[in-house]
C-alpha cells in the first residue's frame, strides 16, 4: 500500500499566497465569500505549524497518516477552486477590456458572482464543503495531539543547493575494481580463442550497481578496440523483442525504423551485424521466457566469433537461461566502499581528511546503507546540502525512519526515503509527480519543466526569477541528489533508477497513477477516484475500453500518452475527445501527440484550466473556434503537424494566439517538403496569422519555407522572450533582429543556408 507521503509545506504556502493576493479578497462581496477566504487562510496558518510533527509520526501512526491524506486531498480540492476563481477572473478581464473604456465602474470579480449561473451555484456548494472539511481537519489535529512551533517555522534544517561536480562520475568505480576485472576476463580476446557468441549475465539485487558495472566494461578502452560495433539497449519489465531489436538497429544505422515489423527489423539487424565482432549490452532484462529469448538473440548469431552479449538482471532464472557458465553475481559493497561513496557525494572527496569530525558518524550512516551504492550515493547527496555540520549528520543518523521503514516498508530502501524526507518541500511534489513515468522511461529536462509549470508546481517567490529558470534549478537539484540520472544511450535525456521509481510511486500515493497495459490500460478498480495525474502507454489502436477507468476521475489534471512506438500510425478512439475529455474539467495537461487525428473537438474549449497542449505528430488541419477561450494556455506544441496543410491563412488567425497572454512556449513546425514558390508565400501568410502574445518567452520555428520572417518577429516586439530557435528555415536570406530582444539569452539556429 503506498504511503502517500505529503509534500504540503510549500504547497500550502503557495495556496496561502494565492488567497492573500487574489482580487477575490477585496472585491468579492456576495455570500460572505471574503470571510470564508480569510477563515481558510487562518486555518492554513495553524496547519502549517504542525506539518513537520505529522510527517515524522505518520510512519507508525495510521490515524496521523489518514489525517495527512485527508489534508492533501483537501488542499488539492482547494487549489481547484482557487484555479476556478482565477480563470474566471482572467476571462472576464480579457472579455471586458473593451467594456472598460465605456464603463469605469465595470468590475470583473463582481461580475463573476453577480452572474447567477448553475456553475457559480456549484462553486458555492464546493466552497461550503471546503469550509466544513477544514473545520474537521482542525478538530482531528487536536485529537491527534499534533505539536508545532508557534511561529510556524519548520523544525527541519534548511538545505542549500548542492553544486554539481565532475567528481561524481568517479564514484562509479569505487569498490567495484575486482568486479570489473572479473567481467573483463570473461570477455573474448585476441589470446583466448573466442566462441561464436558469448553470453555474460550480471546478476544481483536492485540498486547494487549492475548497470554501473556494465557501463564500466562497455567504456573500457581495450574493449572498444577489440569490438567493431557496440550497442546498448534498456530492456526493462515491458519486454518487447521488436522494440529492443529496433533500438539496436537504429543505433548503428541512424535510420528511422518506425512502423517496421519484427521480420524486417531482424533481417536488417542480421545484415548489419553479419561478419562483425560486436558487444551488445541488454540492461535490466526481466523476461525468463525461453522462446522469446531465442527470438531476440536470433539476429546476433550472424556476428563474427568473439561477439558478446552482456545481460544485467535481478532475476536469477534469467541468468541461468542466457548462460550460467559465464555468469557474474554482483554482491553488496563493503561498508568501507559505501563510506567512500558517501564521502565523495557529501564532501567532494573519498575520505574525511578535511573533515575528521564527521568520520565516526559517517561510518555509522554508511553501515545503514547495507551495501547498496545507490543508497550511499543518495544519502551522500543529502548530506552534501549541509555545511559539513556534525549536528546535521547526527540528525540523519538518528532518524526514526531507518527502523520504521525497515519494519513496515521492506520494498522501499530506508536511505532513499530518508533522502526524500529531507528534500525541500517544493522539490517533493515535483519528484512525486515523476511517478507517472514507467520504469526505464527516458525524459528530457525541457519537457519535464514545461509539464511542472503547467501543473502549478513551480511558483517563483522572487519576481526577477522566471518560472523556466526556477524549473531548471529544481530539475538539476534532483539530478545532483541522484534522484535522476543521465541516460546511457542519450546524454540529453534522464531517467530514474528502478528503486527511485518505486520510491516516487510510494510517496505519490493515490495522486498519481500510470496505466501500463498497452491494450487494456488498467482495471477500473485500480484507479483512485481522487487521482490527479495519469499517464498511459500508447498503442497502435487505443480503443474505448482502455480509457473506461478514467471516466470517474473527474479531478484529473493530466492526460499524457507515453512511448507511442509509431507516431504516424497510432489511432485513438473518438470517445476520448467527444465523451471523456469534456468530463475532465480540471485538466491542465493534455497530450494527443502521435495520434492520427485530423481535427480537435469543439469541447476542448470547456477545458478552461488547460495550460499545456501537445498536438505534435498529428495531422490536424486547424483548431476549433472554441480554442480561443483557453485563456490559461502556457505551452502549445505543434511539432511536425504539417502546417503547410493550412489552406486558408485566416484559419490560422482563428487560433487567436495573440490573445493567449499566458502562453509561454510555442513550437511551430512544417514538414520541410514545401519547395514551390507559391507554397513559400502561403507559409508566410500563415505564420503572420499565428502571431503570439507579446508575453511569449520561448519560440521555435522549424522547417519554415517562407522567404522572410513574419512581420511580428521582425518588429522584435517580445520583451520577455528568453529563447529563440530557428531550424532549417533555408529560404530566409537573413536573420530576424534578435539583438532587439532585450531578454533574449539563448538563440539557436541550425541548417542555415550558406
């Protein structure tokens, strides 16, 4: 059962600020609403003082855990209401701009409450429900005898951001020198007569360092010299012969193999490997079905003698299946090795020569890592945010979480939970959100920052700091603490270790879930009704049954398909846009990326909280008129949507991008196939009609075939733009006047004509 760890400190602070600054406090008069809002503020202030005490005690007190779960759901419901207020106020403000000139007395907030519609009546009902639940939360707080500081300050130490260092990478070799040597000796070489195909399974428990060991062998200079080809494929629990074959083939041929069947993939891989000596790493193999293993290895038989496959696995049966004669069992690290890793990540060196006062307590903490390098690395990252103060280290050592989690949560490594427990509150919510990503899923920093912005997780307290900048700081903070790690196969992407992914699911509780069955999604009973964020694995044909479980999740904020294998050949049931999405009125993130859809339903205009919309790799020819009412939209992605298919430039104008003042990022992409002069002229007209609001911060133009840039970009009327990308706009003879963009700090251009 997931813990549902709270991340309420920063969350409640943001809610408090929004209630304190919203126009509702000053302008809303009917129904005694200001009084209720003031009461909520007062209640939040009281609750914040006891959060540390409750969070510490919840692990062995079911009553306190339930109180925190109730508080979290209440806070999320309150956030929904505040969003409704702010959205409606924004709508009325924009609509009323023309009216304001003729009526000085026009008041947008008063208009919100004087318009007696069914929705406002429902809103008042929700407000009353929130008030009653707050009262009950306060009563339960006293019954549970929760204590806190009178001034509301946190008992927990404040951590400083951990600077990144190149030394972190050296930790991978600590304590594994003997294992590296042993695996290298199992490899064929010029002296020992090589077998036709050598299999080397590396077997060990999660977090012990199997992938790290494979990386060290893979990157050994002698190994690189001996093998003609090298490839790396992450297999994971979602075993798919075609997917693994495709990954390896694409790594060598650089060709896009989307849409190719298994037979084609295997024939081409076989031809690529034929007569060549190769090394392939199959990382994290779980599947022990022998027939599927035979299917997977078939193309590799074509390699030259000495070709080798190294398999990492937790499953001992997998190790026996692939070749137990060359198996290497990876054991736990010694306490001394854990201490060296901990010191490296905490102090920047592998010993305590500069901090001898910390060595004794450091040894005790290292022993609690129980031989897991991941645990030592993560705890080291936590201690690295302190000022090398012995009291801080003693606090970590004496935490009750070590014994409580060992007793109650055997699937969660205590060291990892302790590191999470000491994260700044604003990072906790950002980390828990990542539980929607499947194991071994690789994500880009830029995309995750945009998603978190849309979900409202990033709220700058200082006006001089942009949301995007703060979002990148949050991301890199989690990288430096080892919650995220760089992908082996793609250095621009990141992923979570399986044990970190387990932790994310554990702490997110019922707020997040993912549907990992490509055909059926999940059983309806497995989806909590109060879930806020969801993802699912996209398939070739995603039918109505797959999404049935979501129909009662009316609080859902995130609808996110992942890992669509063949973007241009995936199909989505019309029940989703026509029936399901209109029910999900709280949606903030919506992606239909990769589906073969030609138009968007008018119902999208009902998703008034929507901030992130990804229609990339679809075949839409236009946006419905109702999309002009998406006032909160921050990010609109239209990558590879073939904008040349827009016949009438006025259709582009109806998207009303200039009216979306909250839109912070925009990607506009053509297919790059236009070459006729008449097409170039039309593309310019279309782009002129897609003028965004002047508050836009990031803009990407890709494969644009017009002969000049649009008037709105040449005027450089974007005071807030910080990033401009121009890629493959080969028919434009000159750049736009980027020097006139006062806030621009990144300008990227690719494939510019000579």
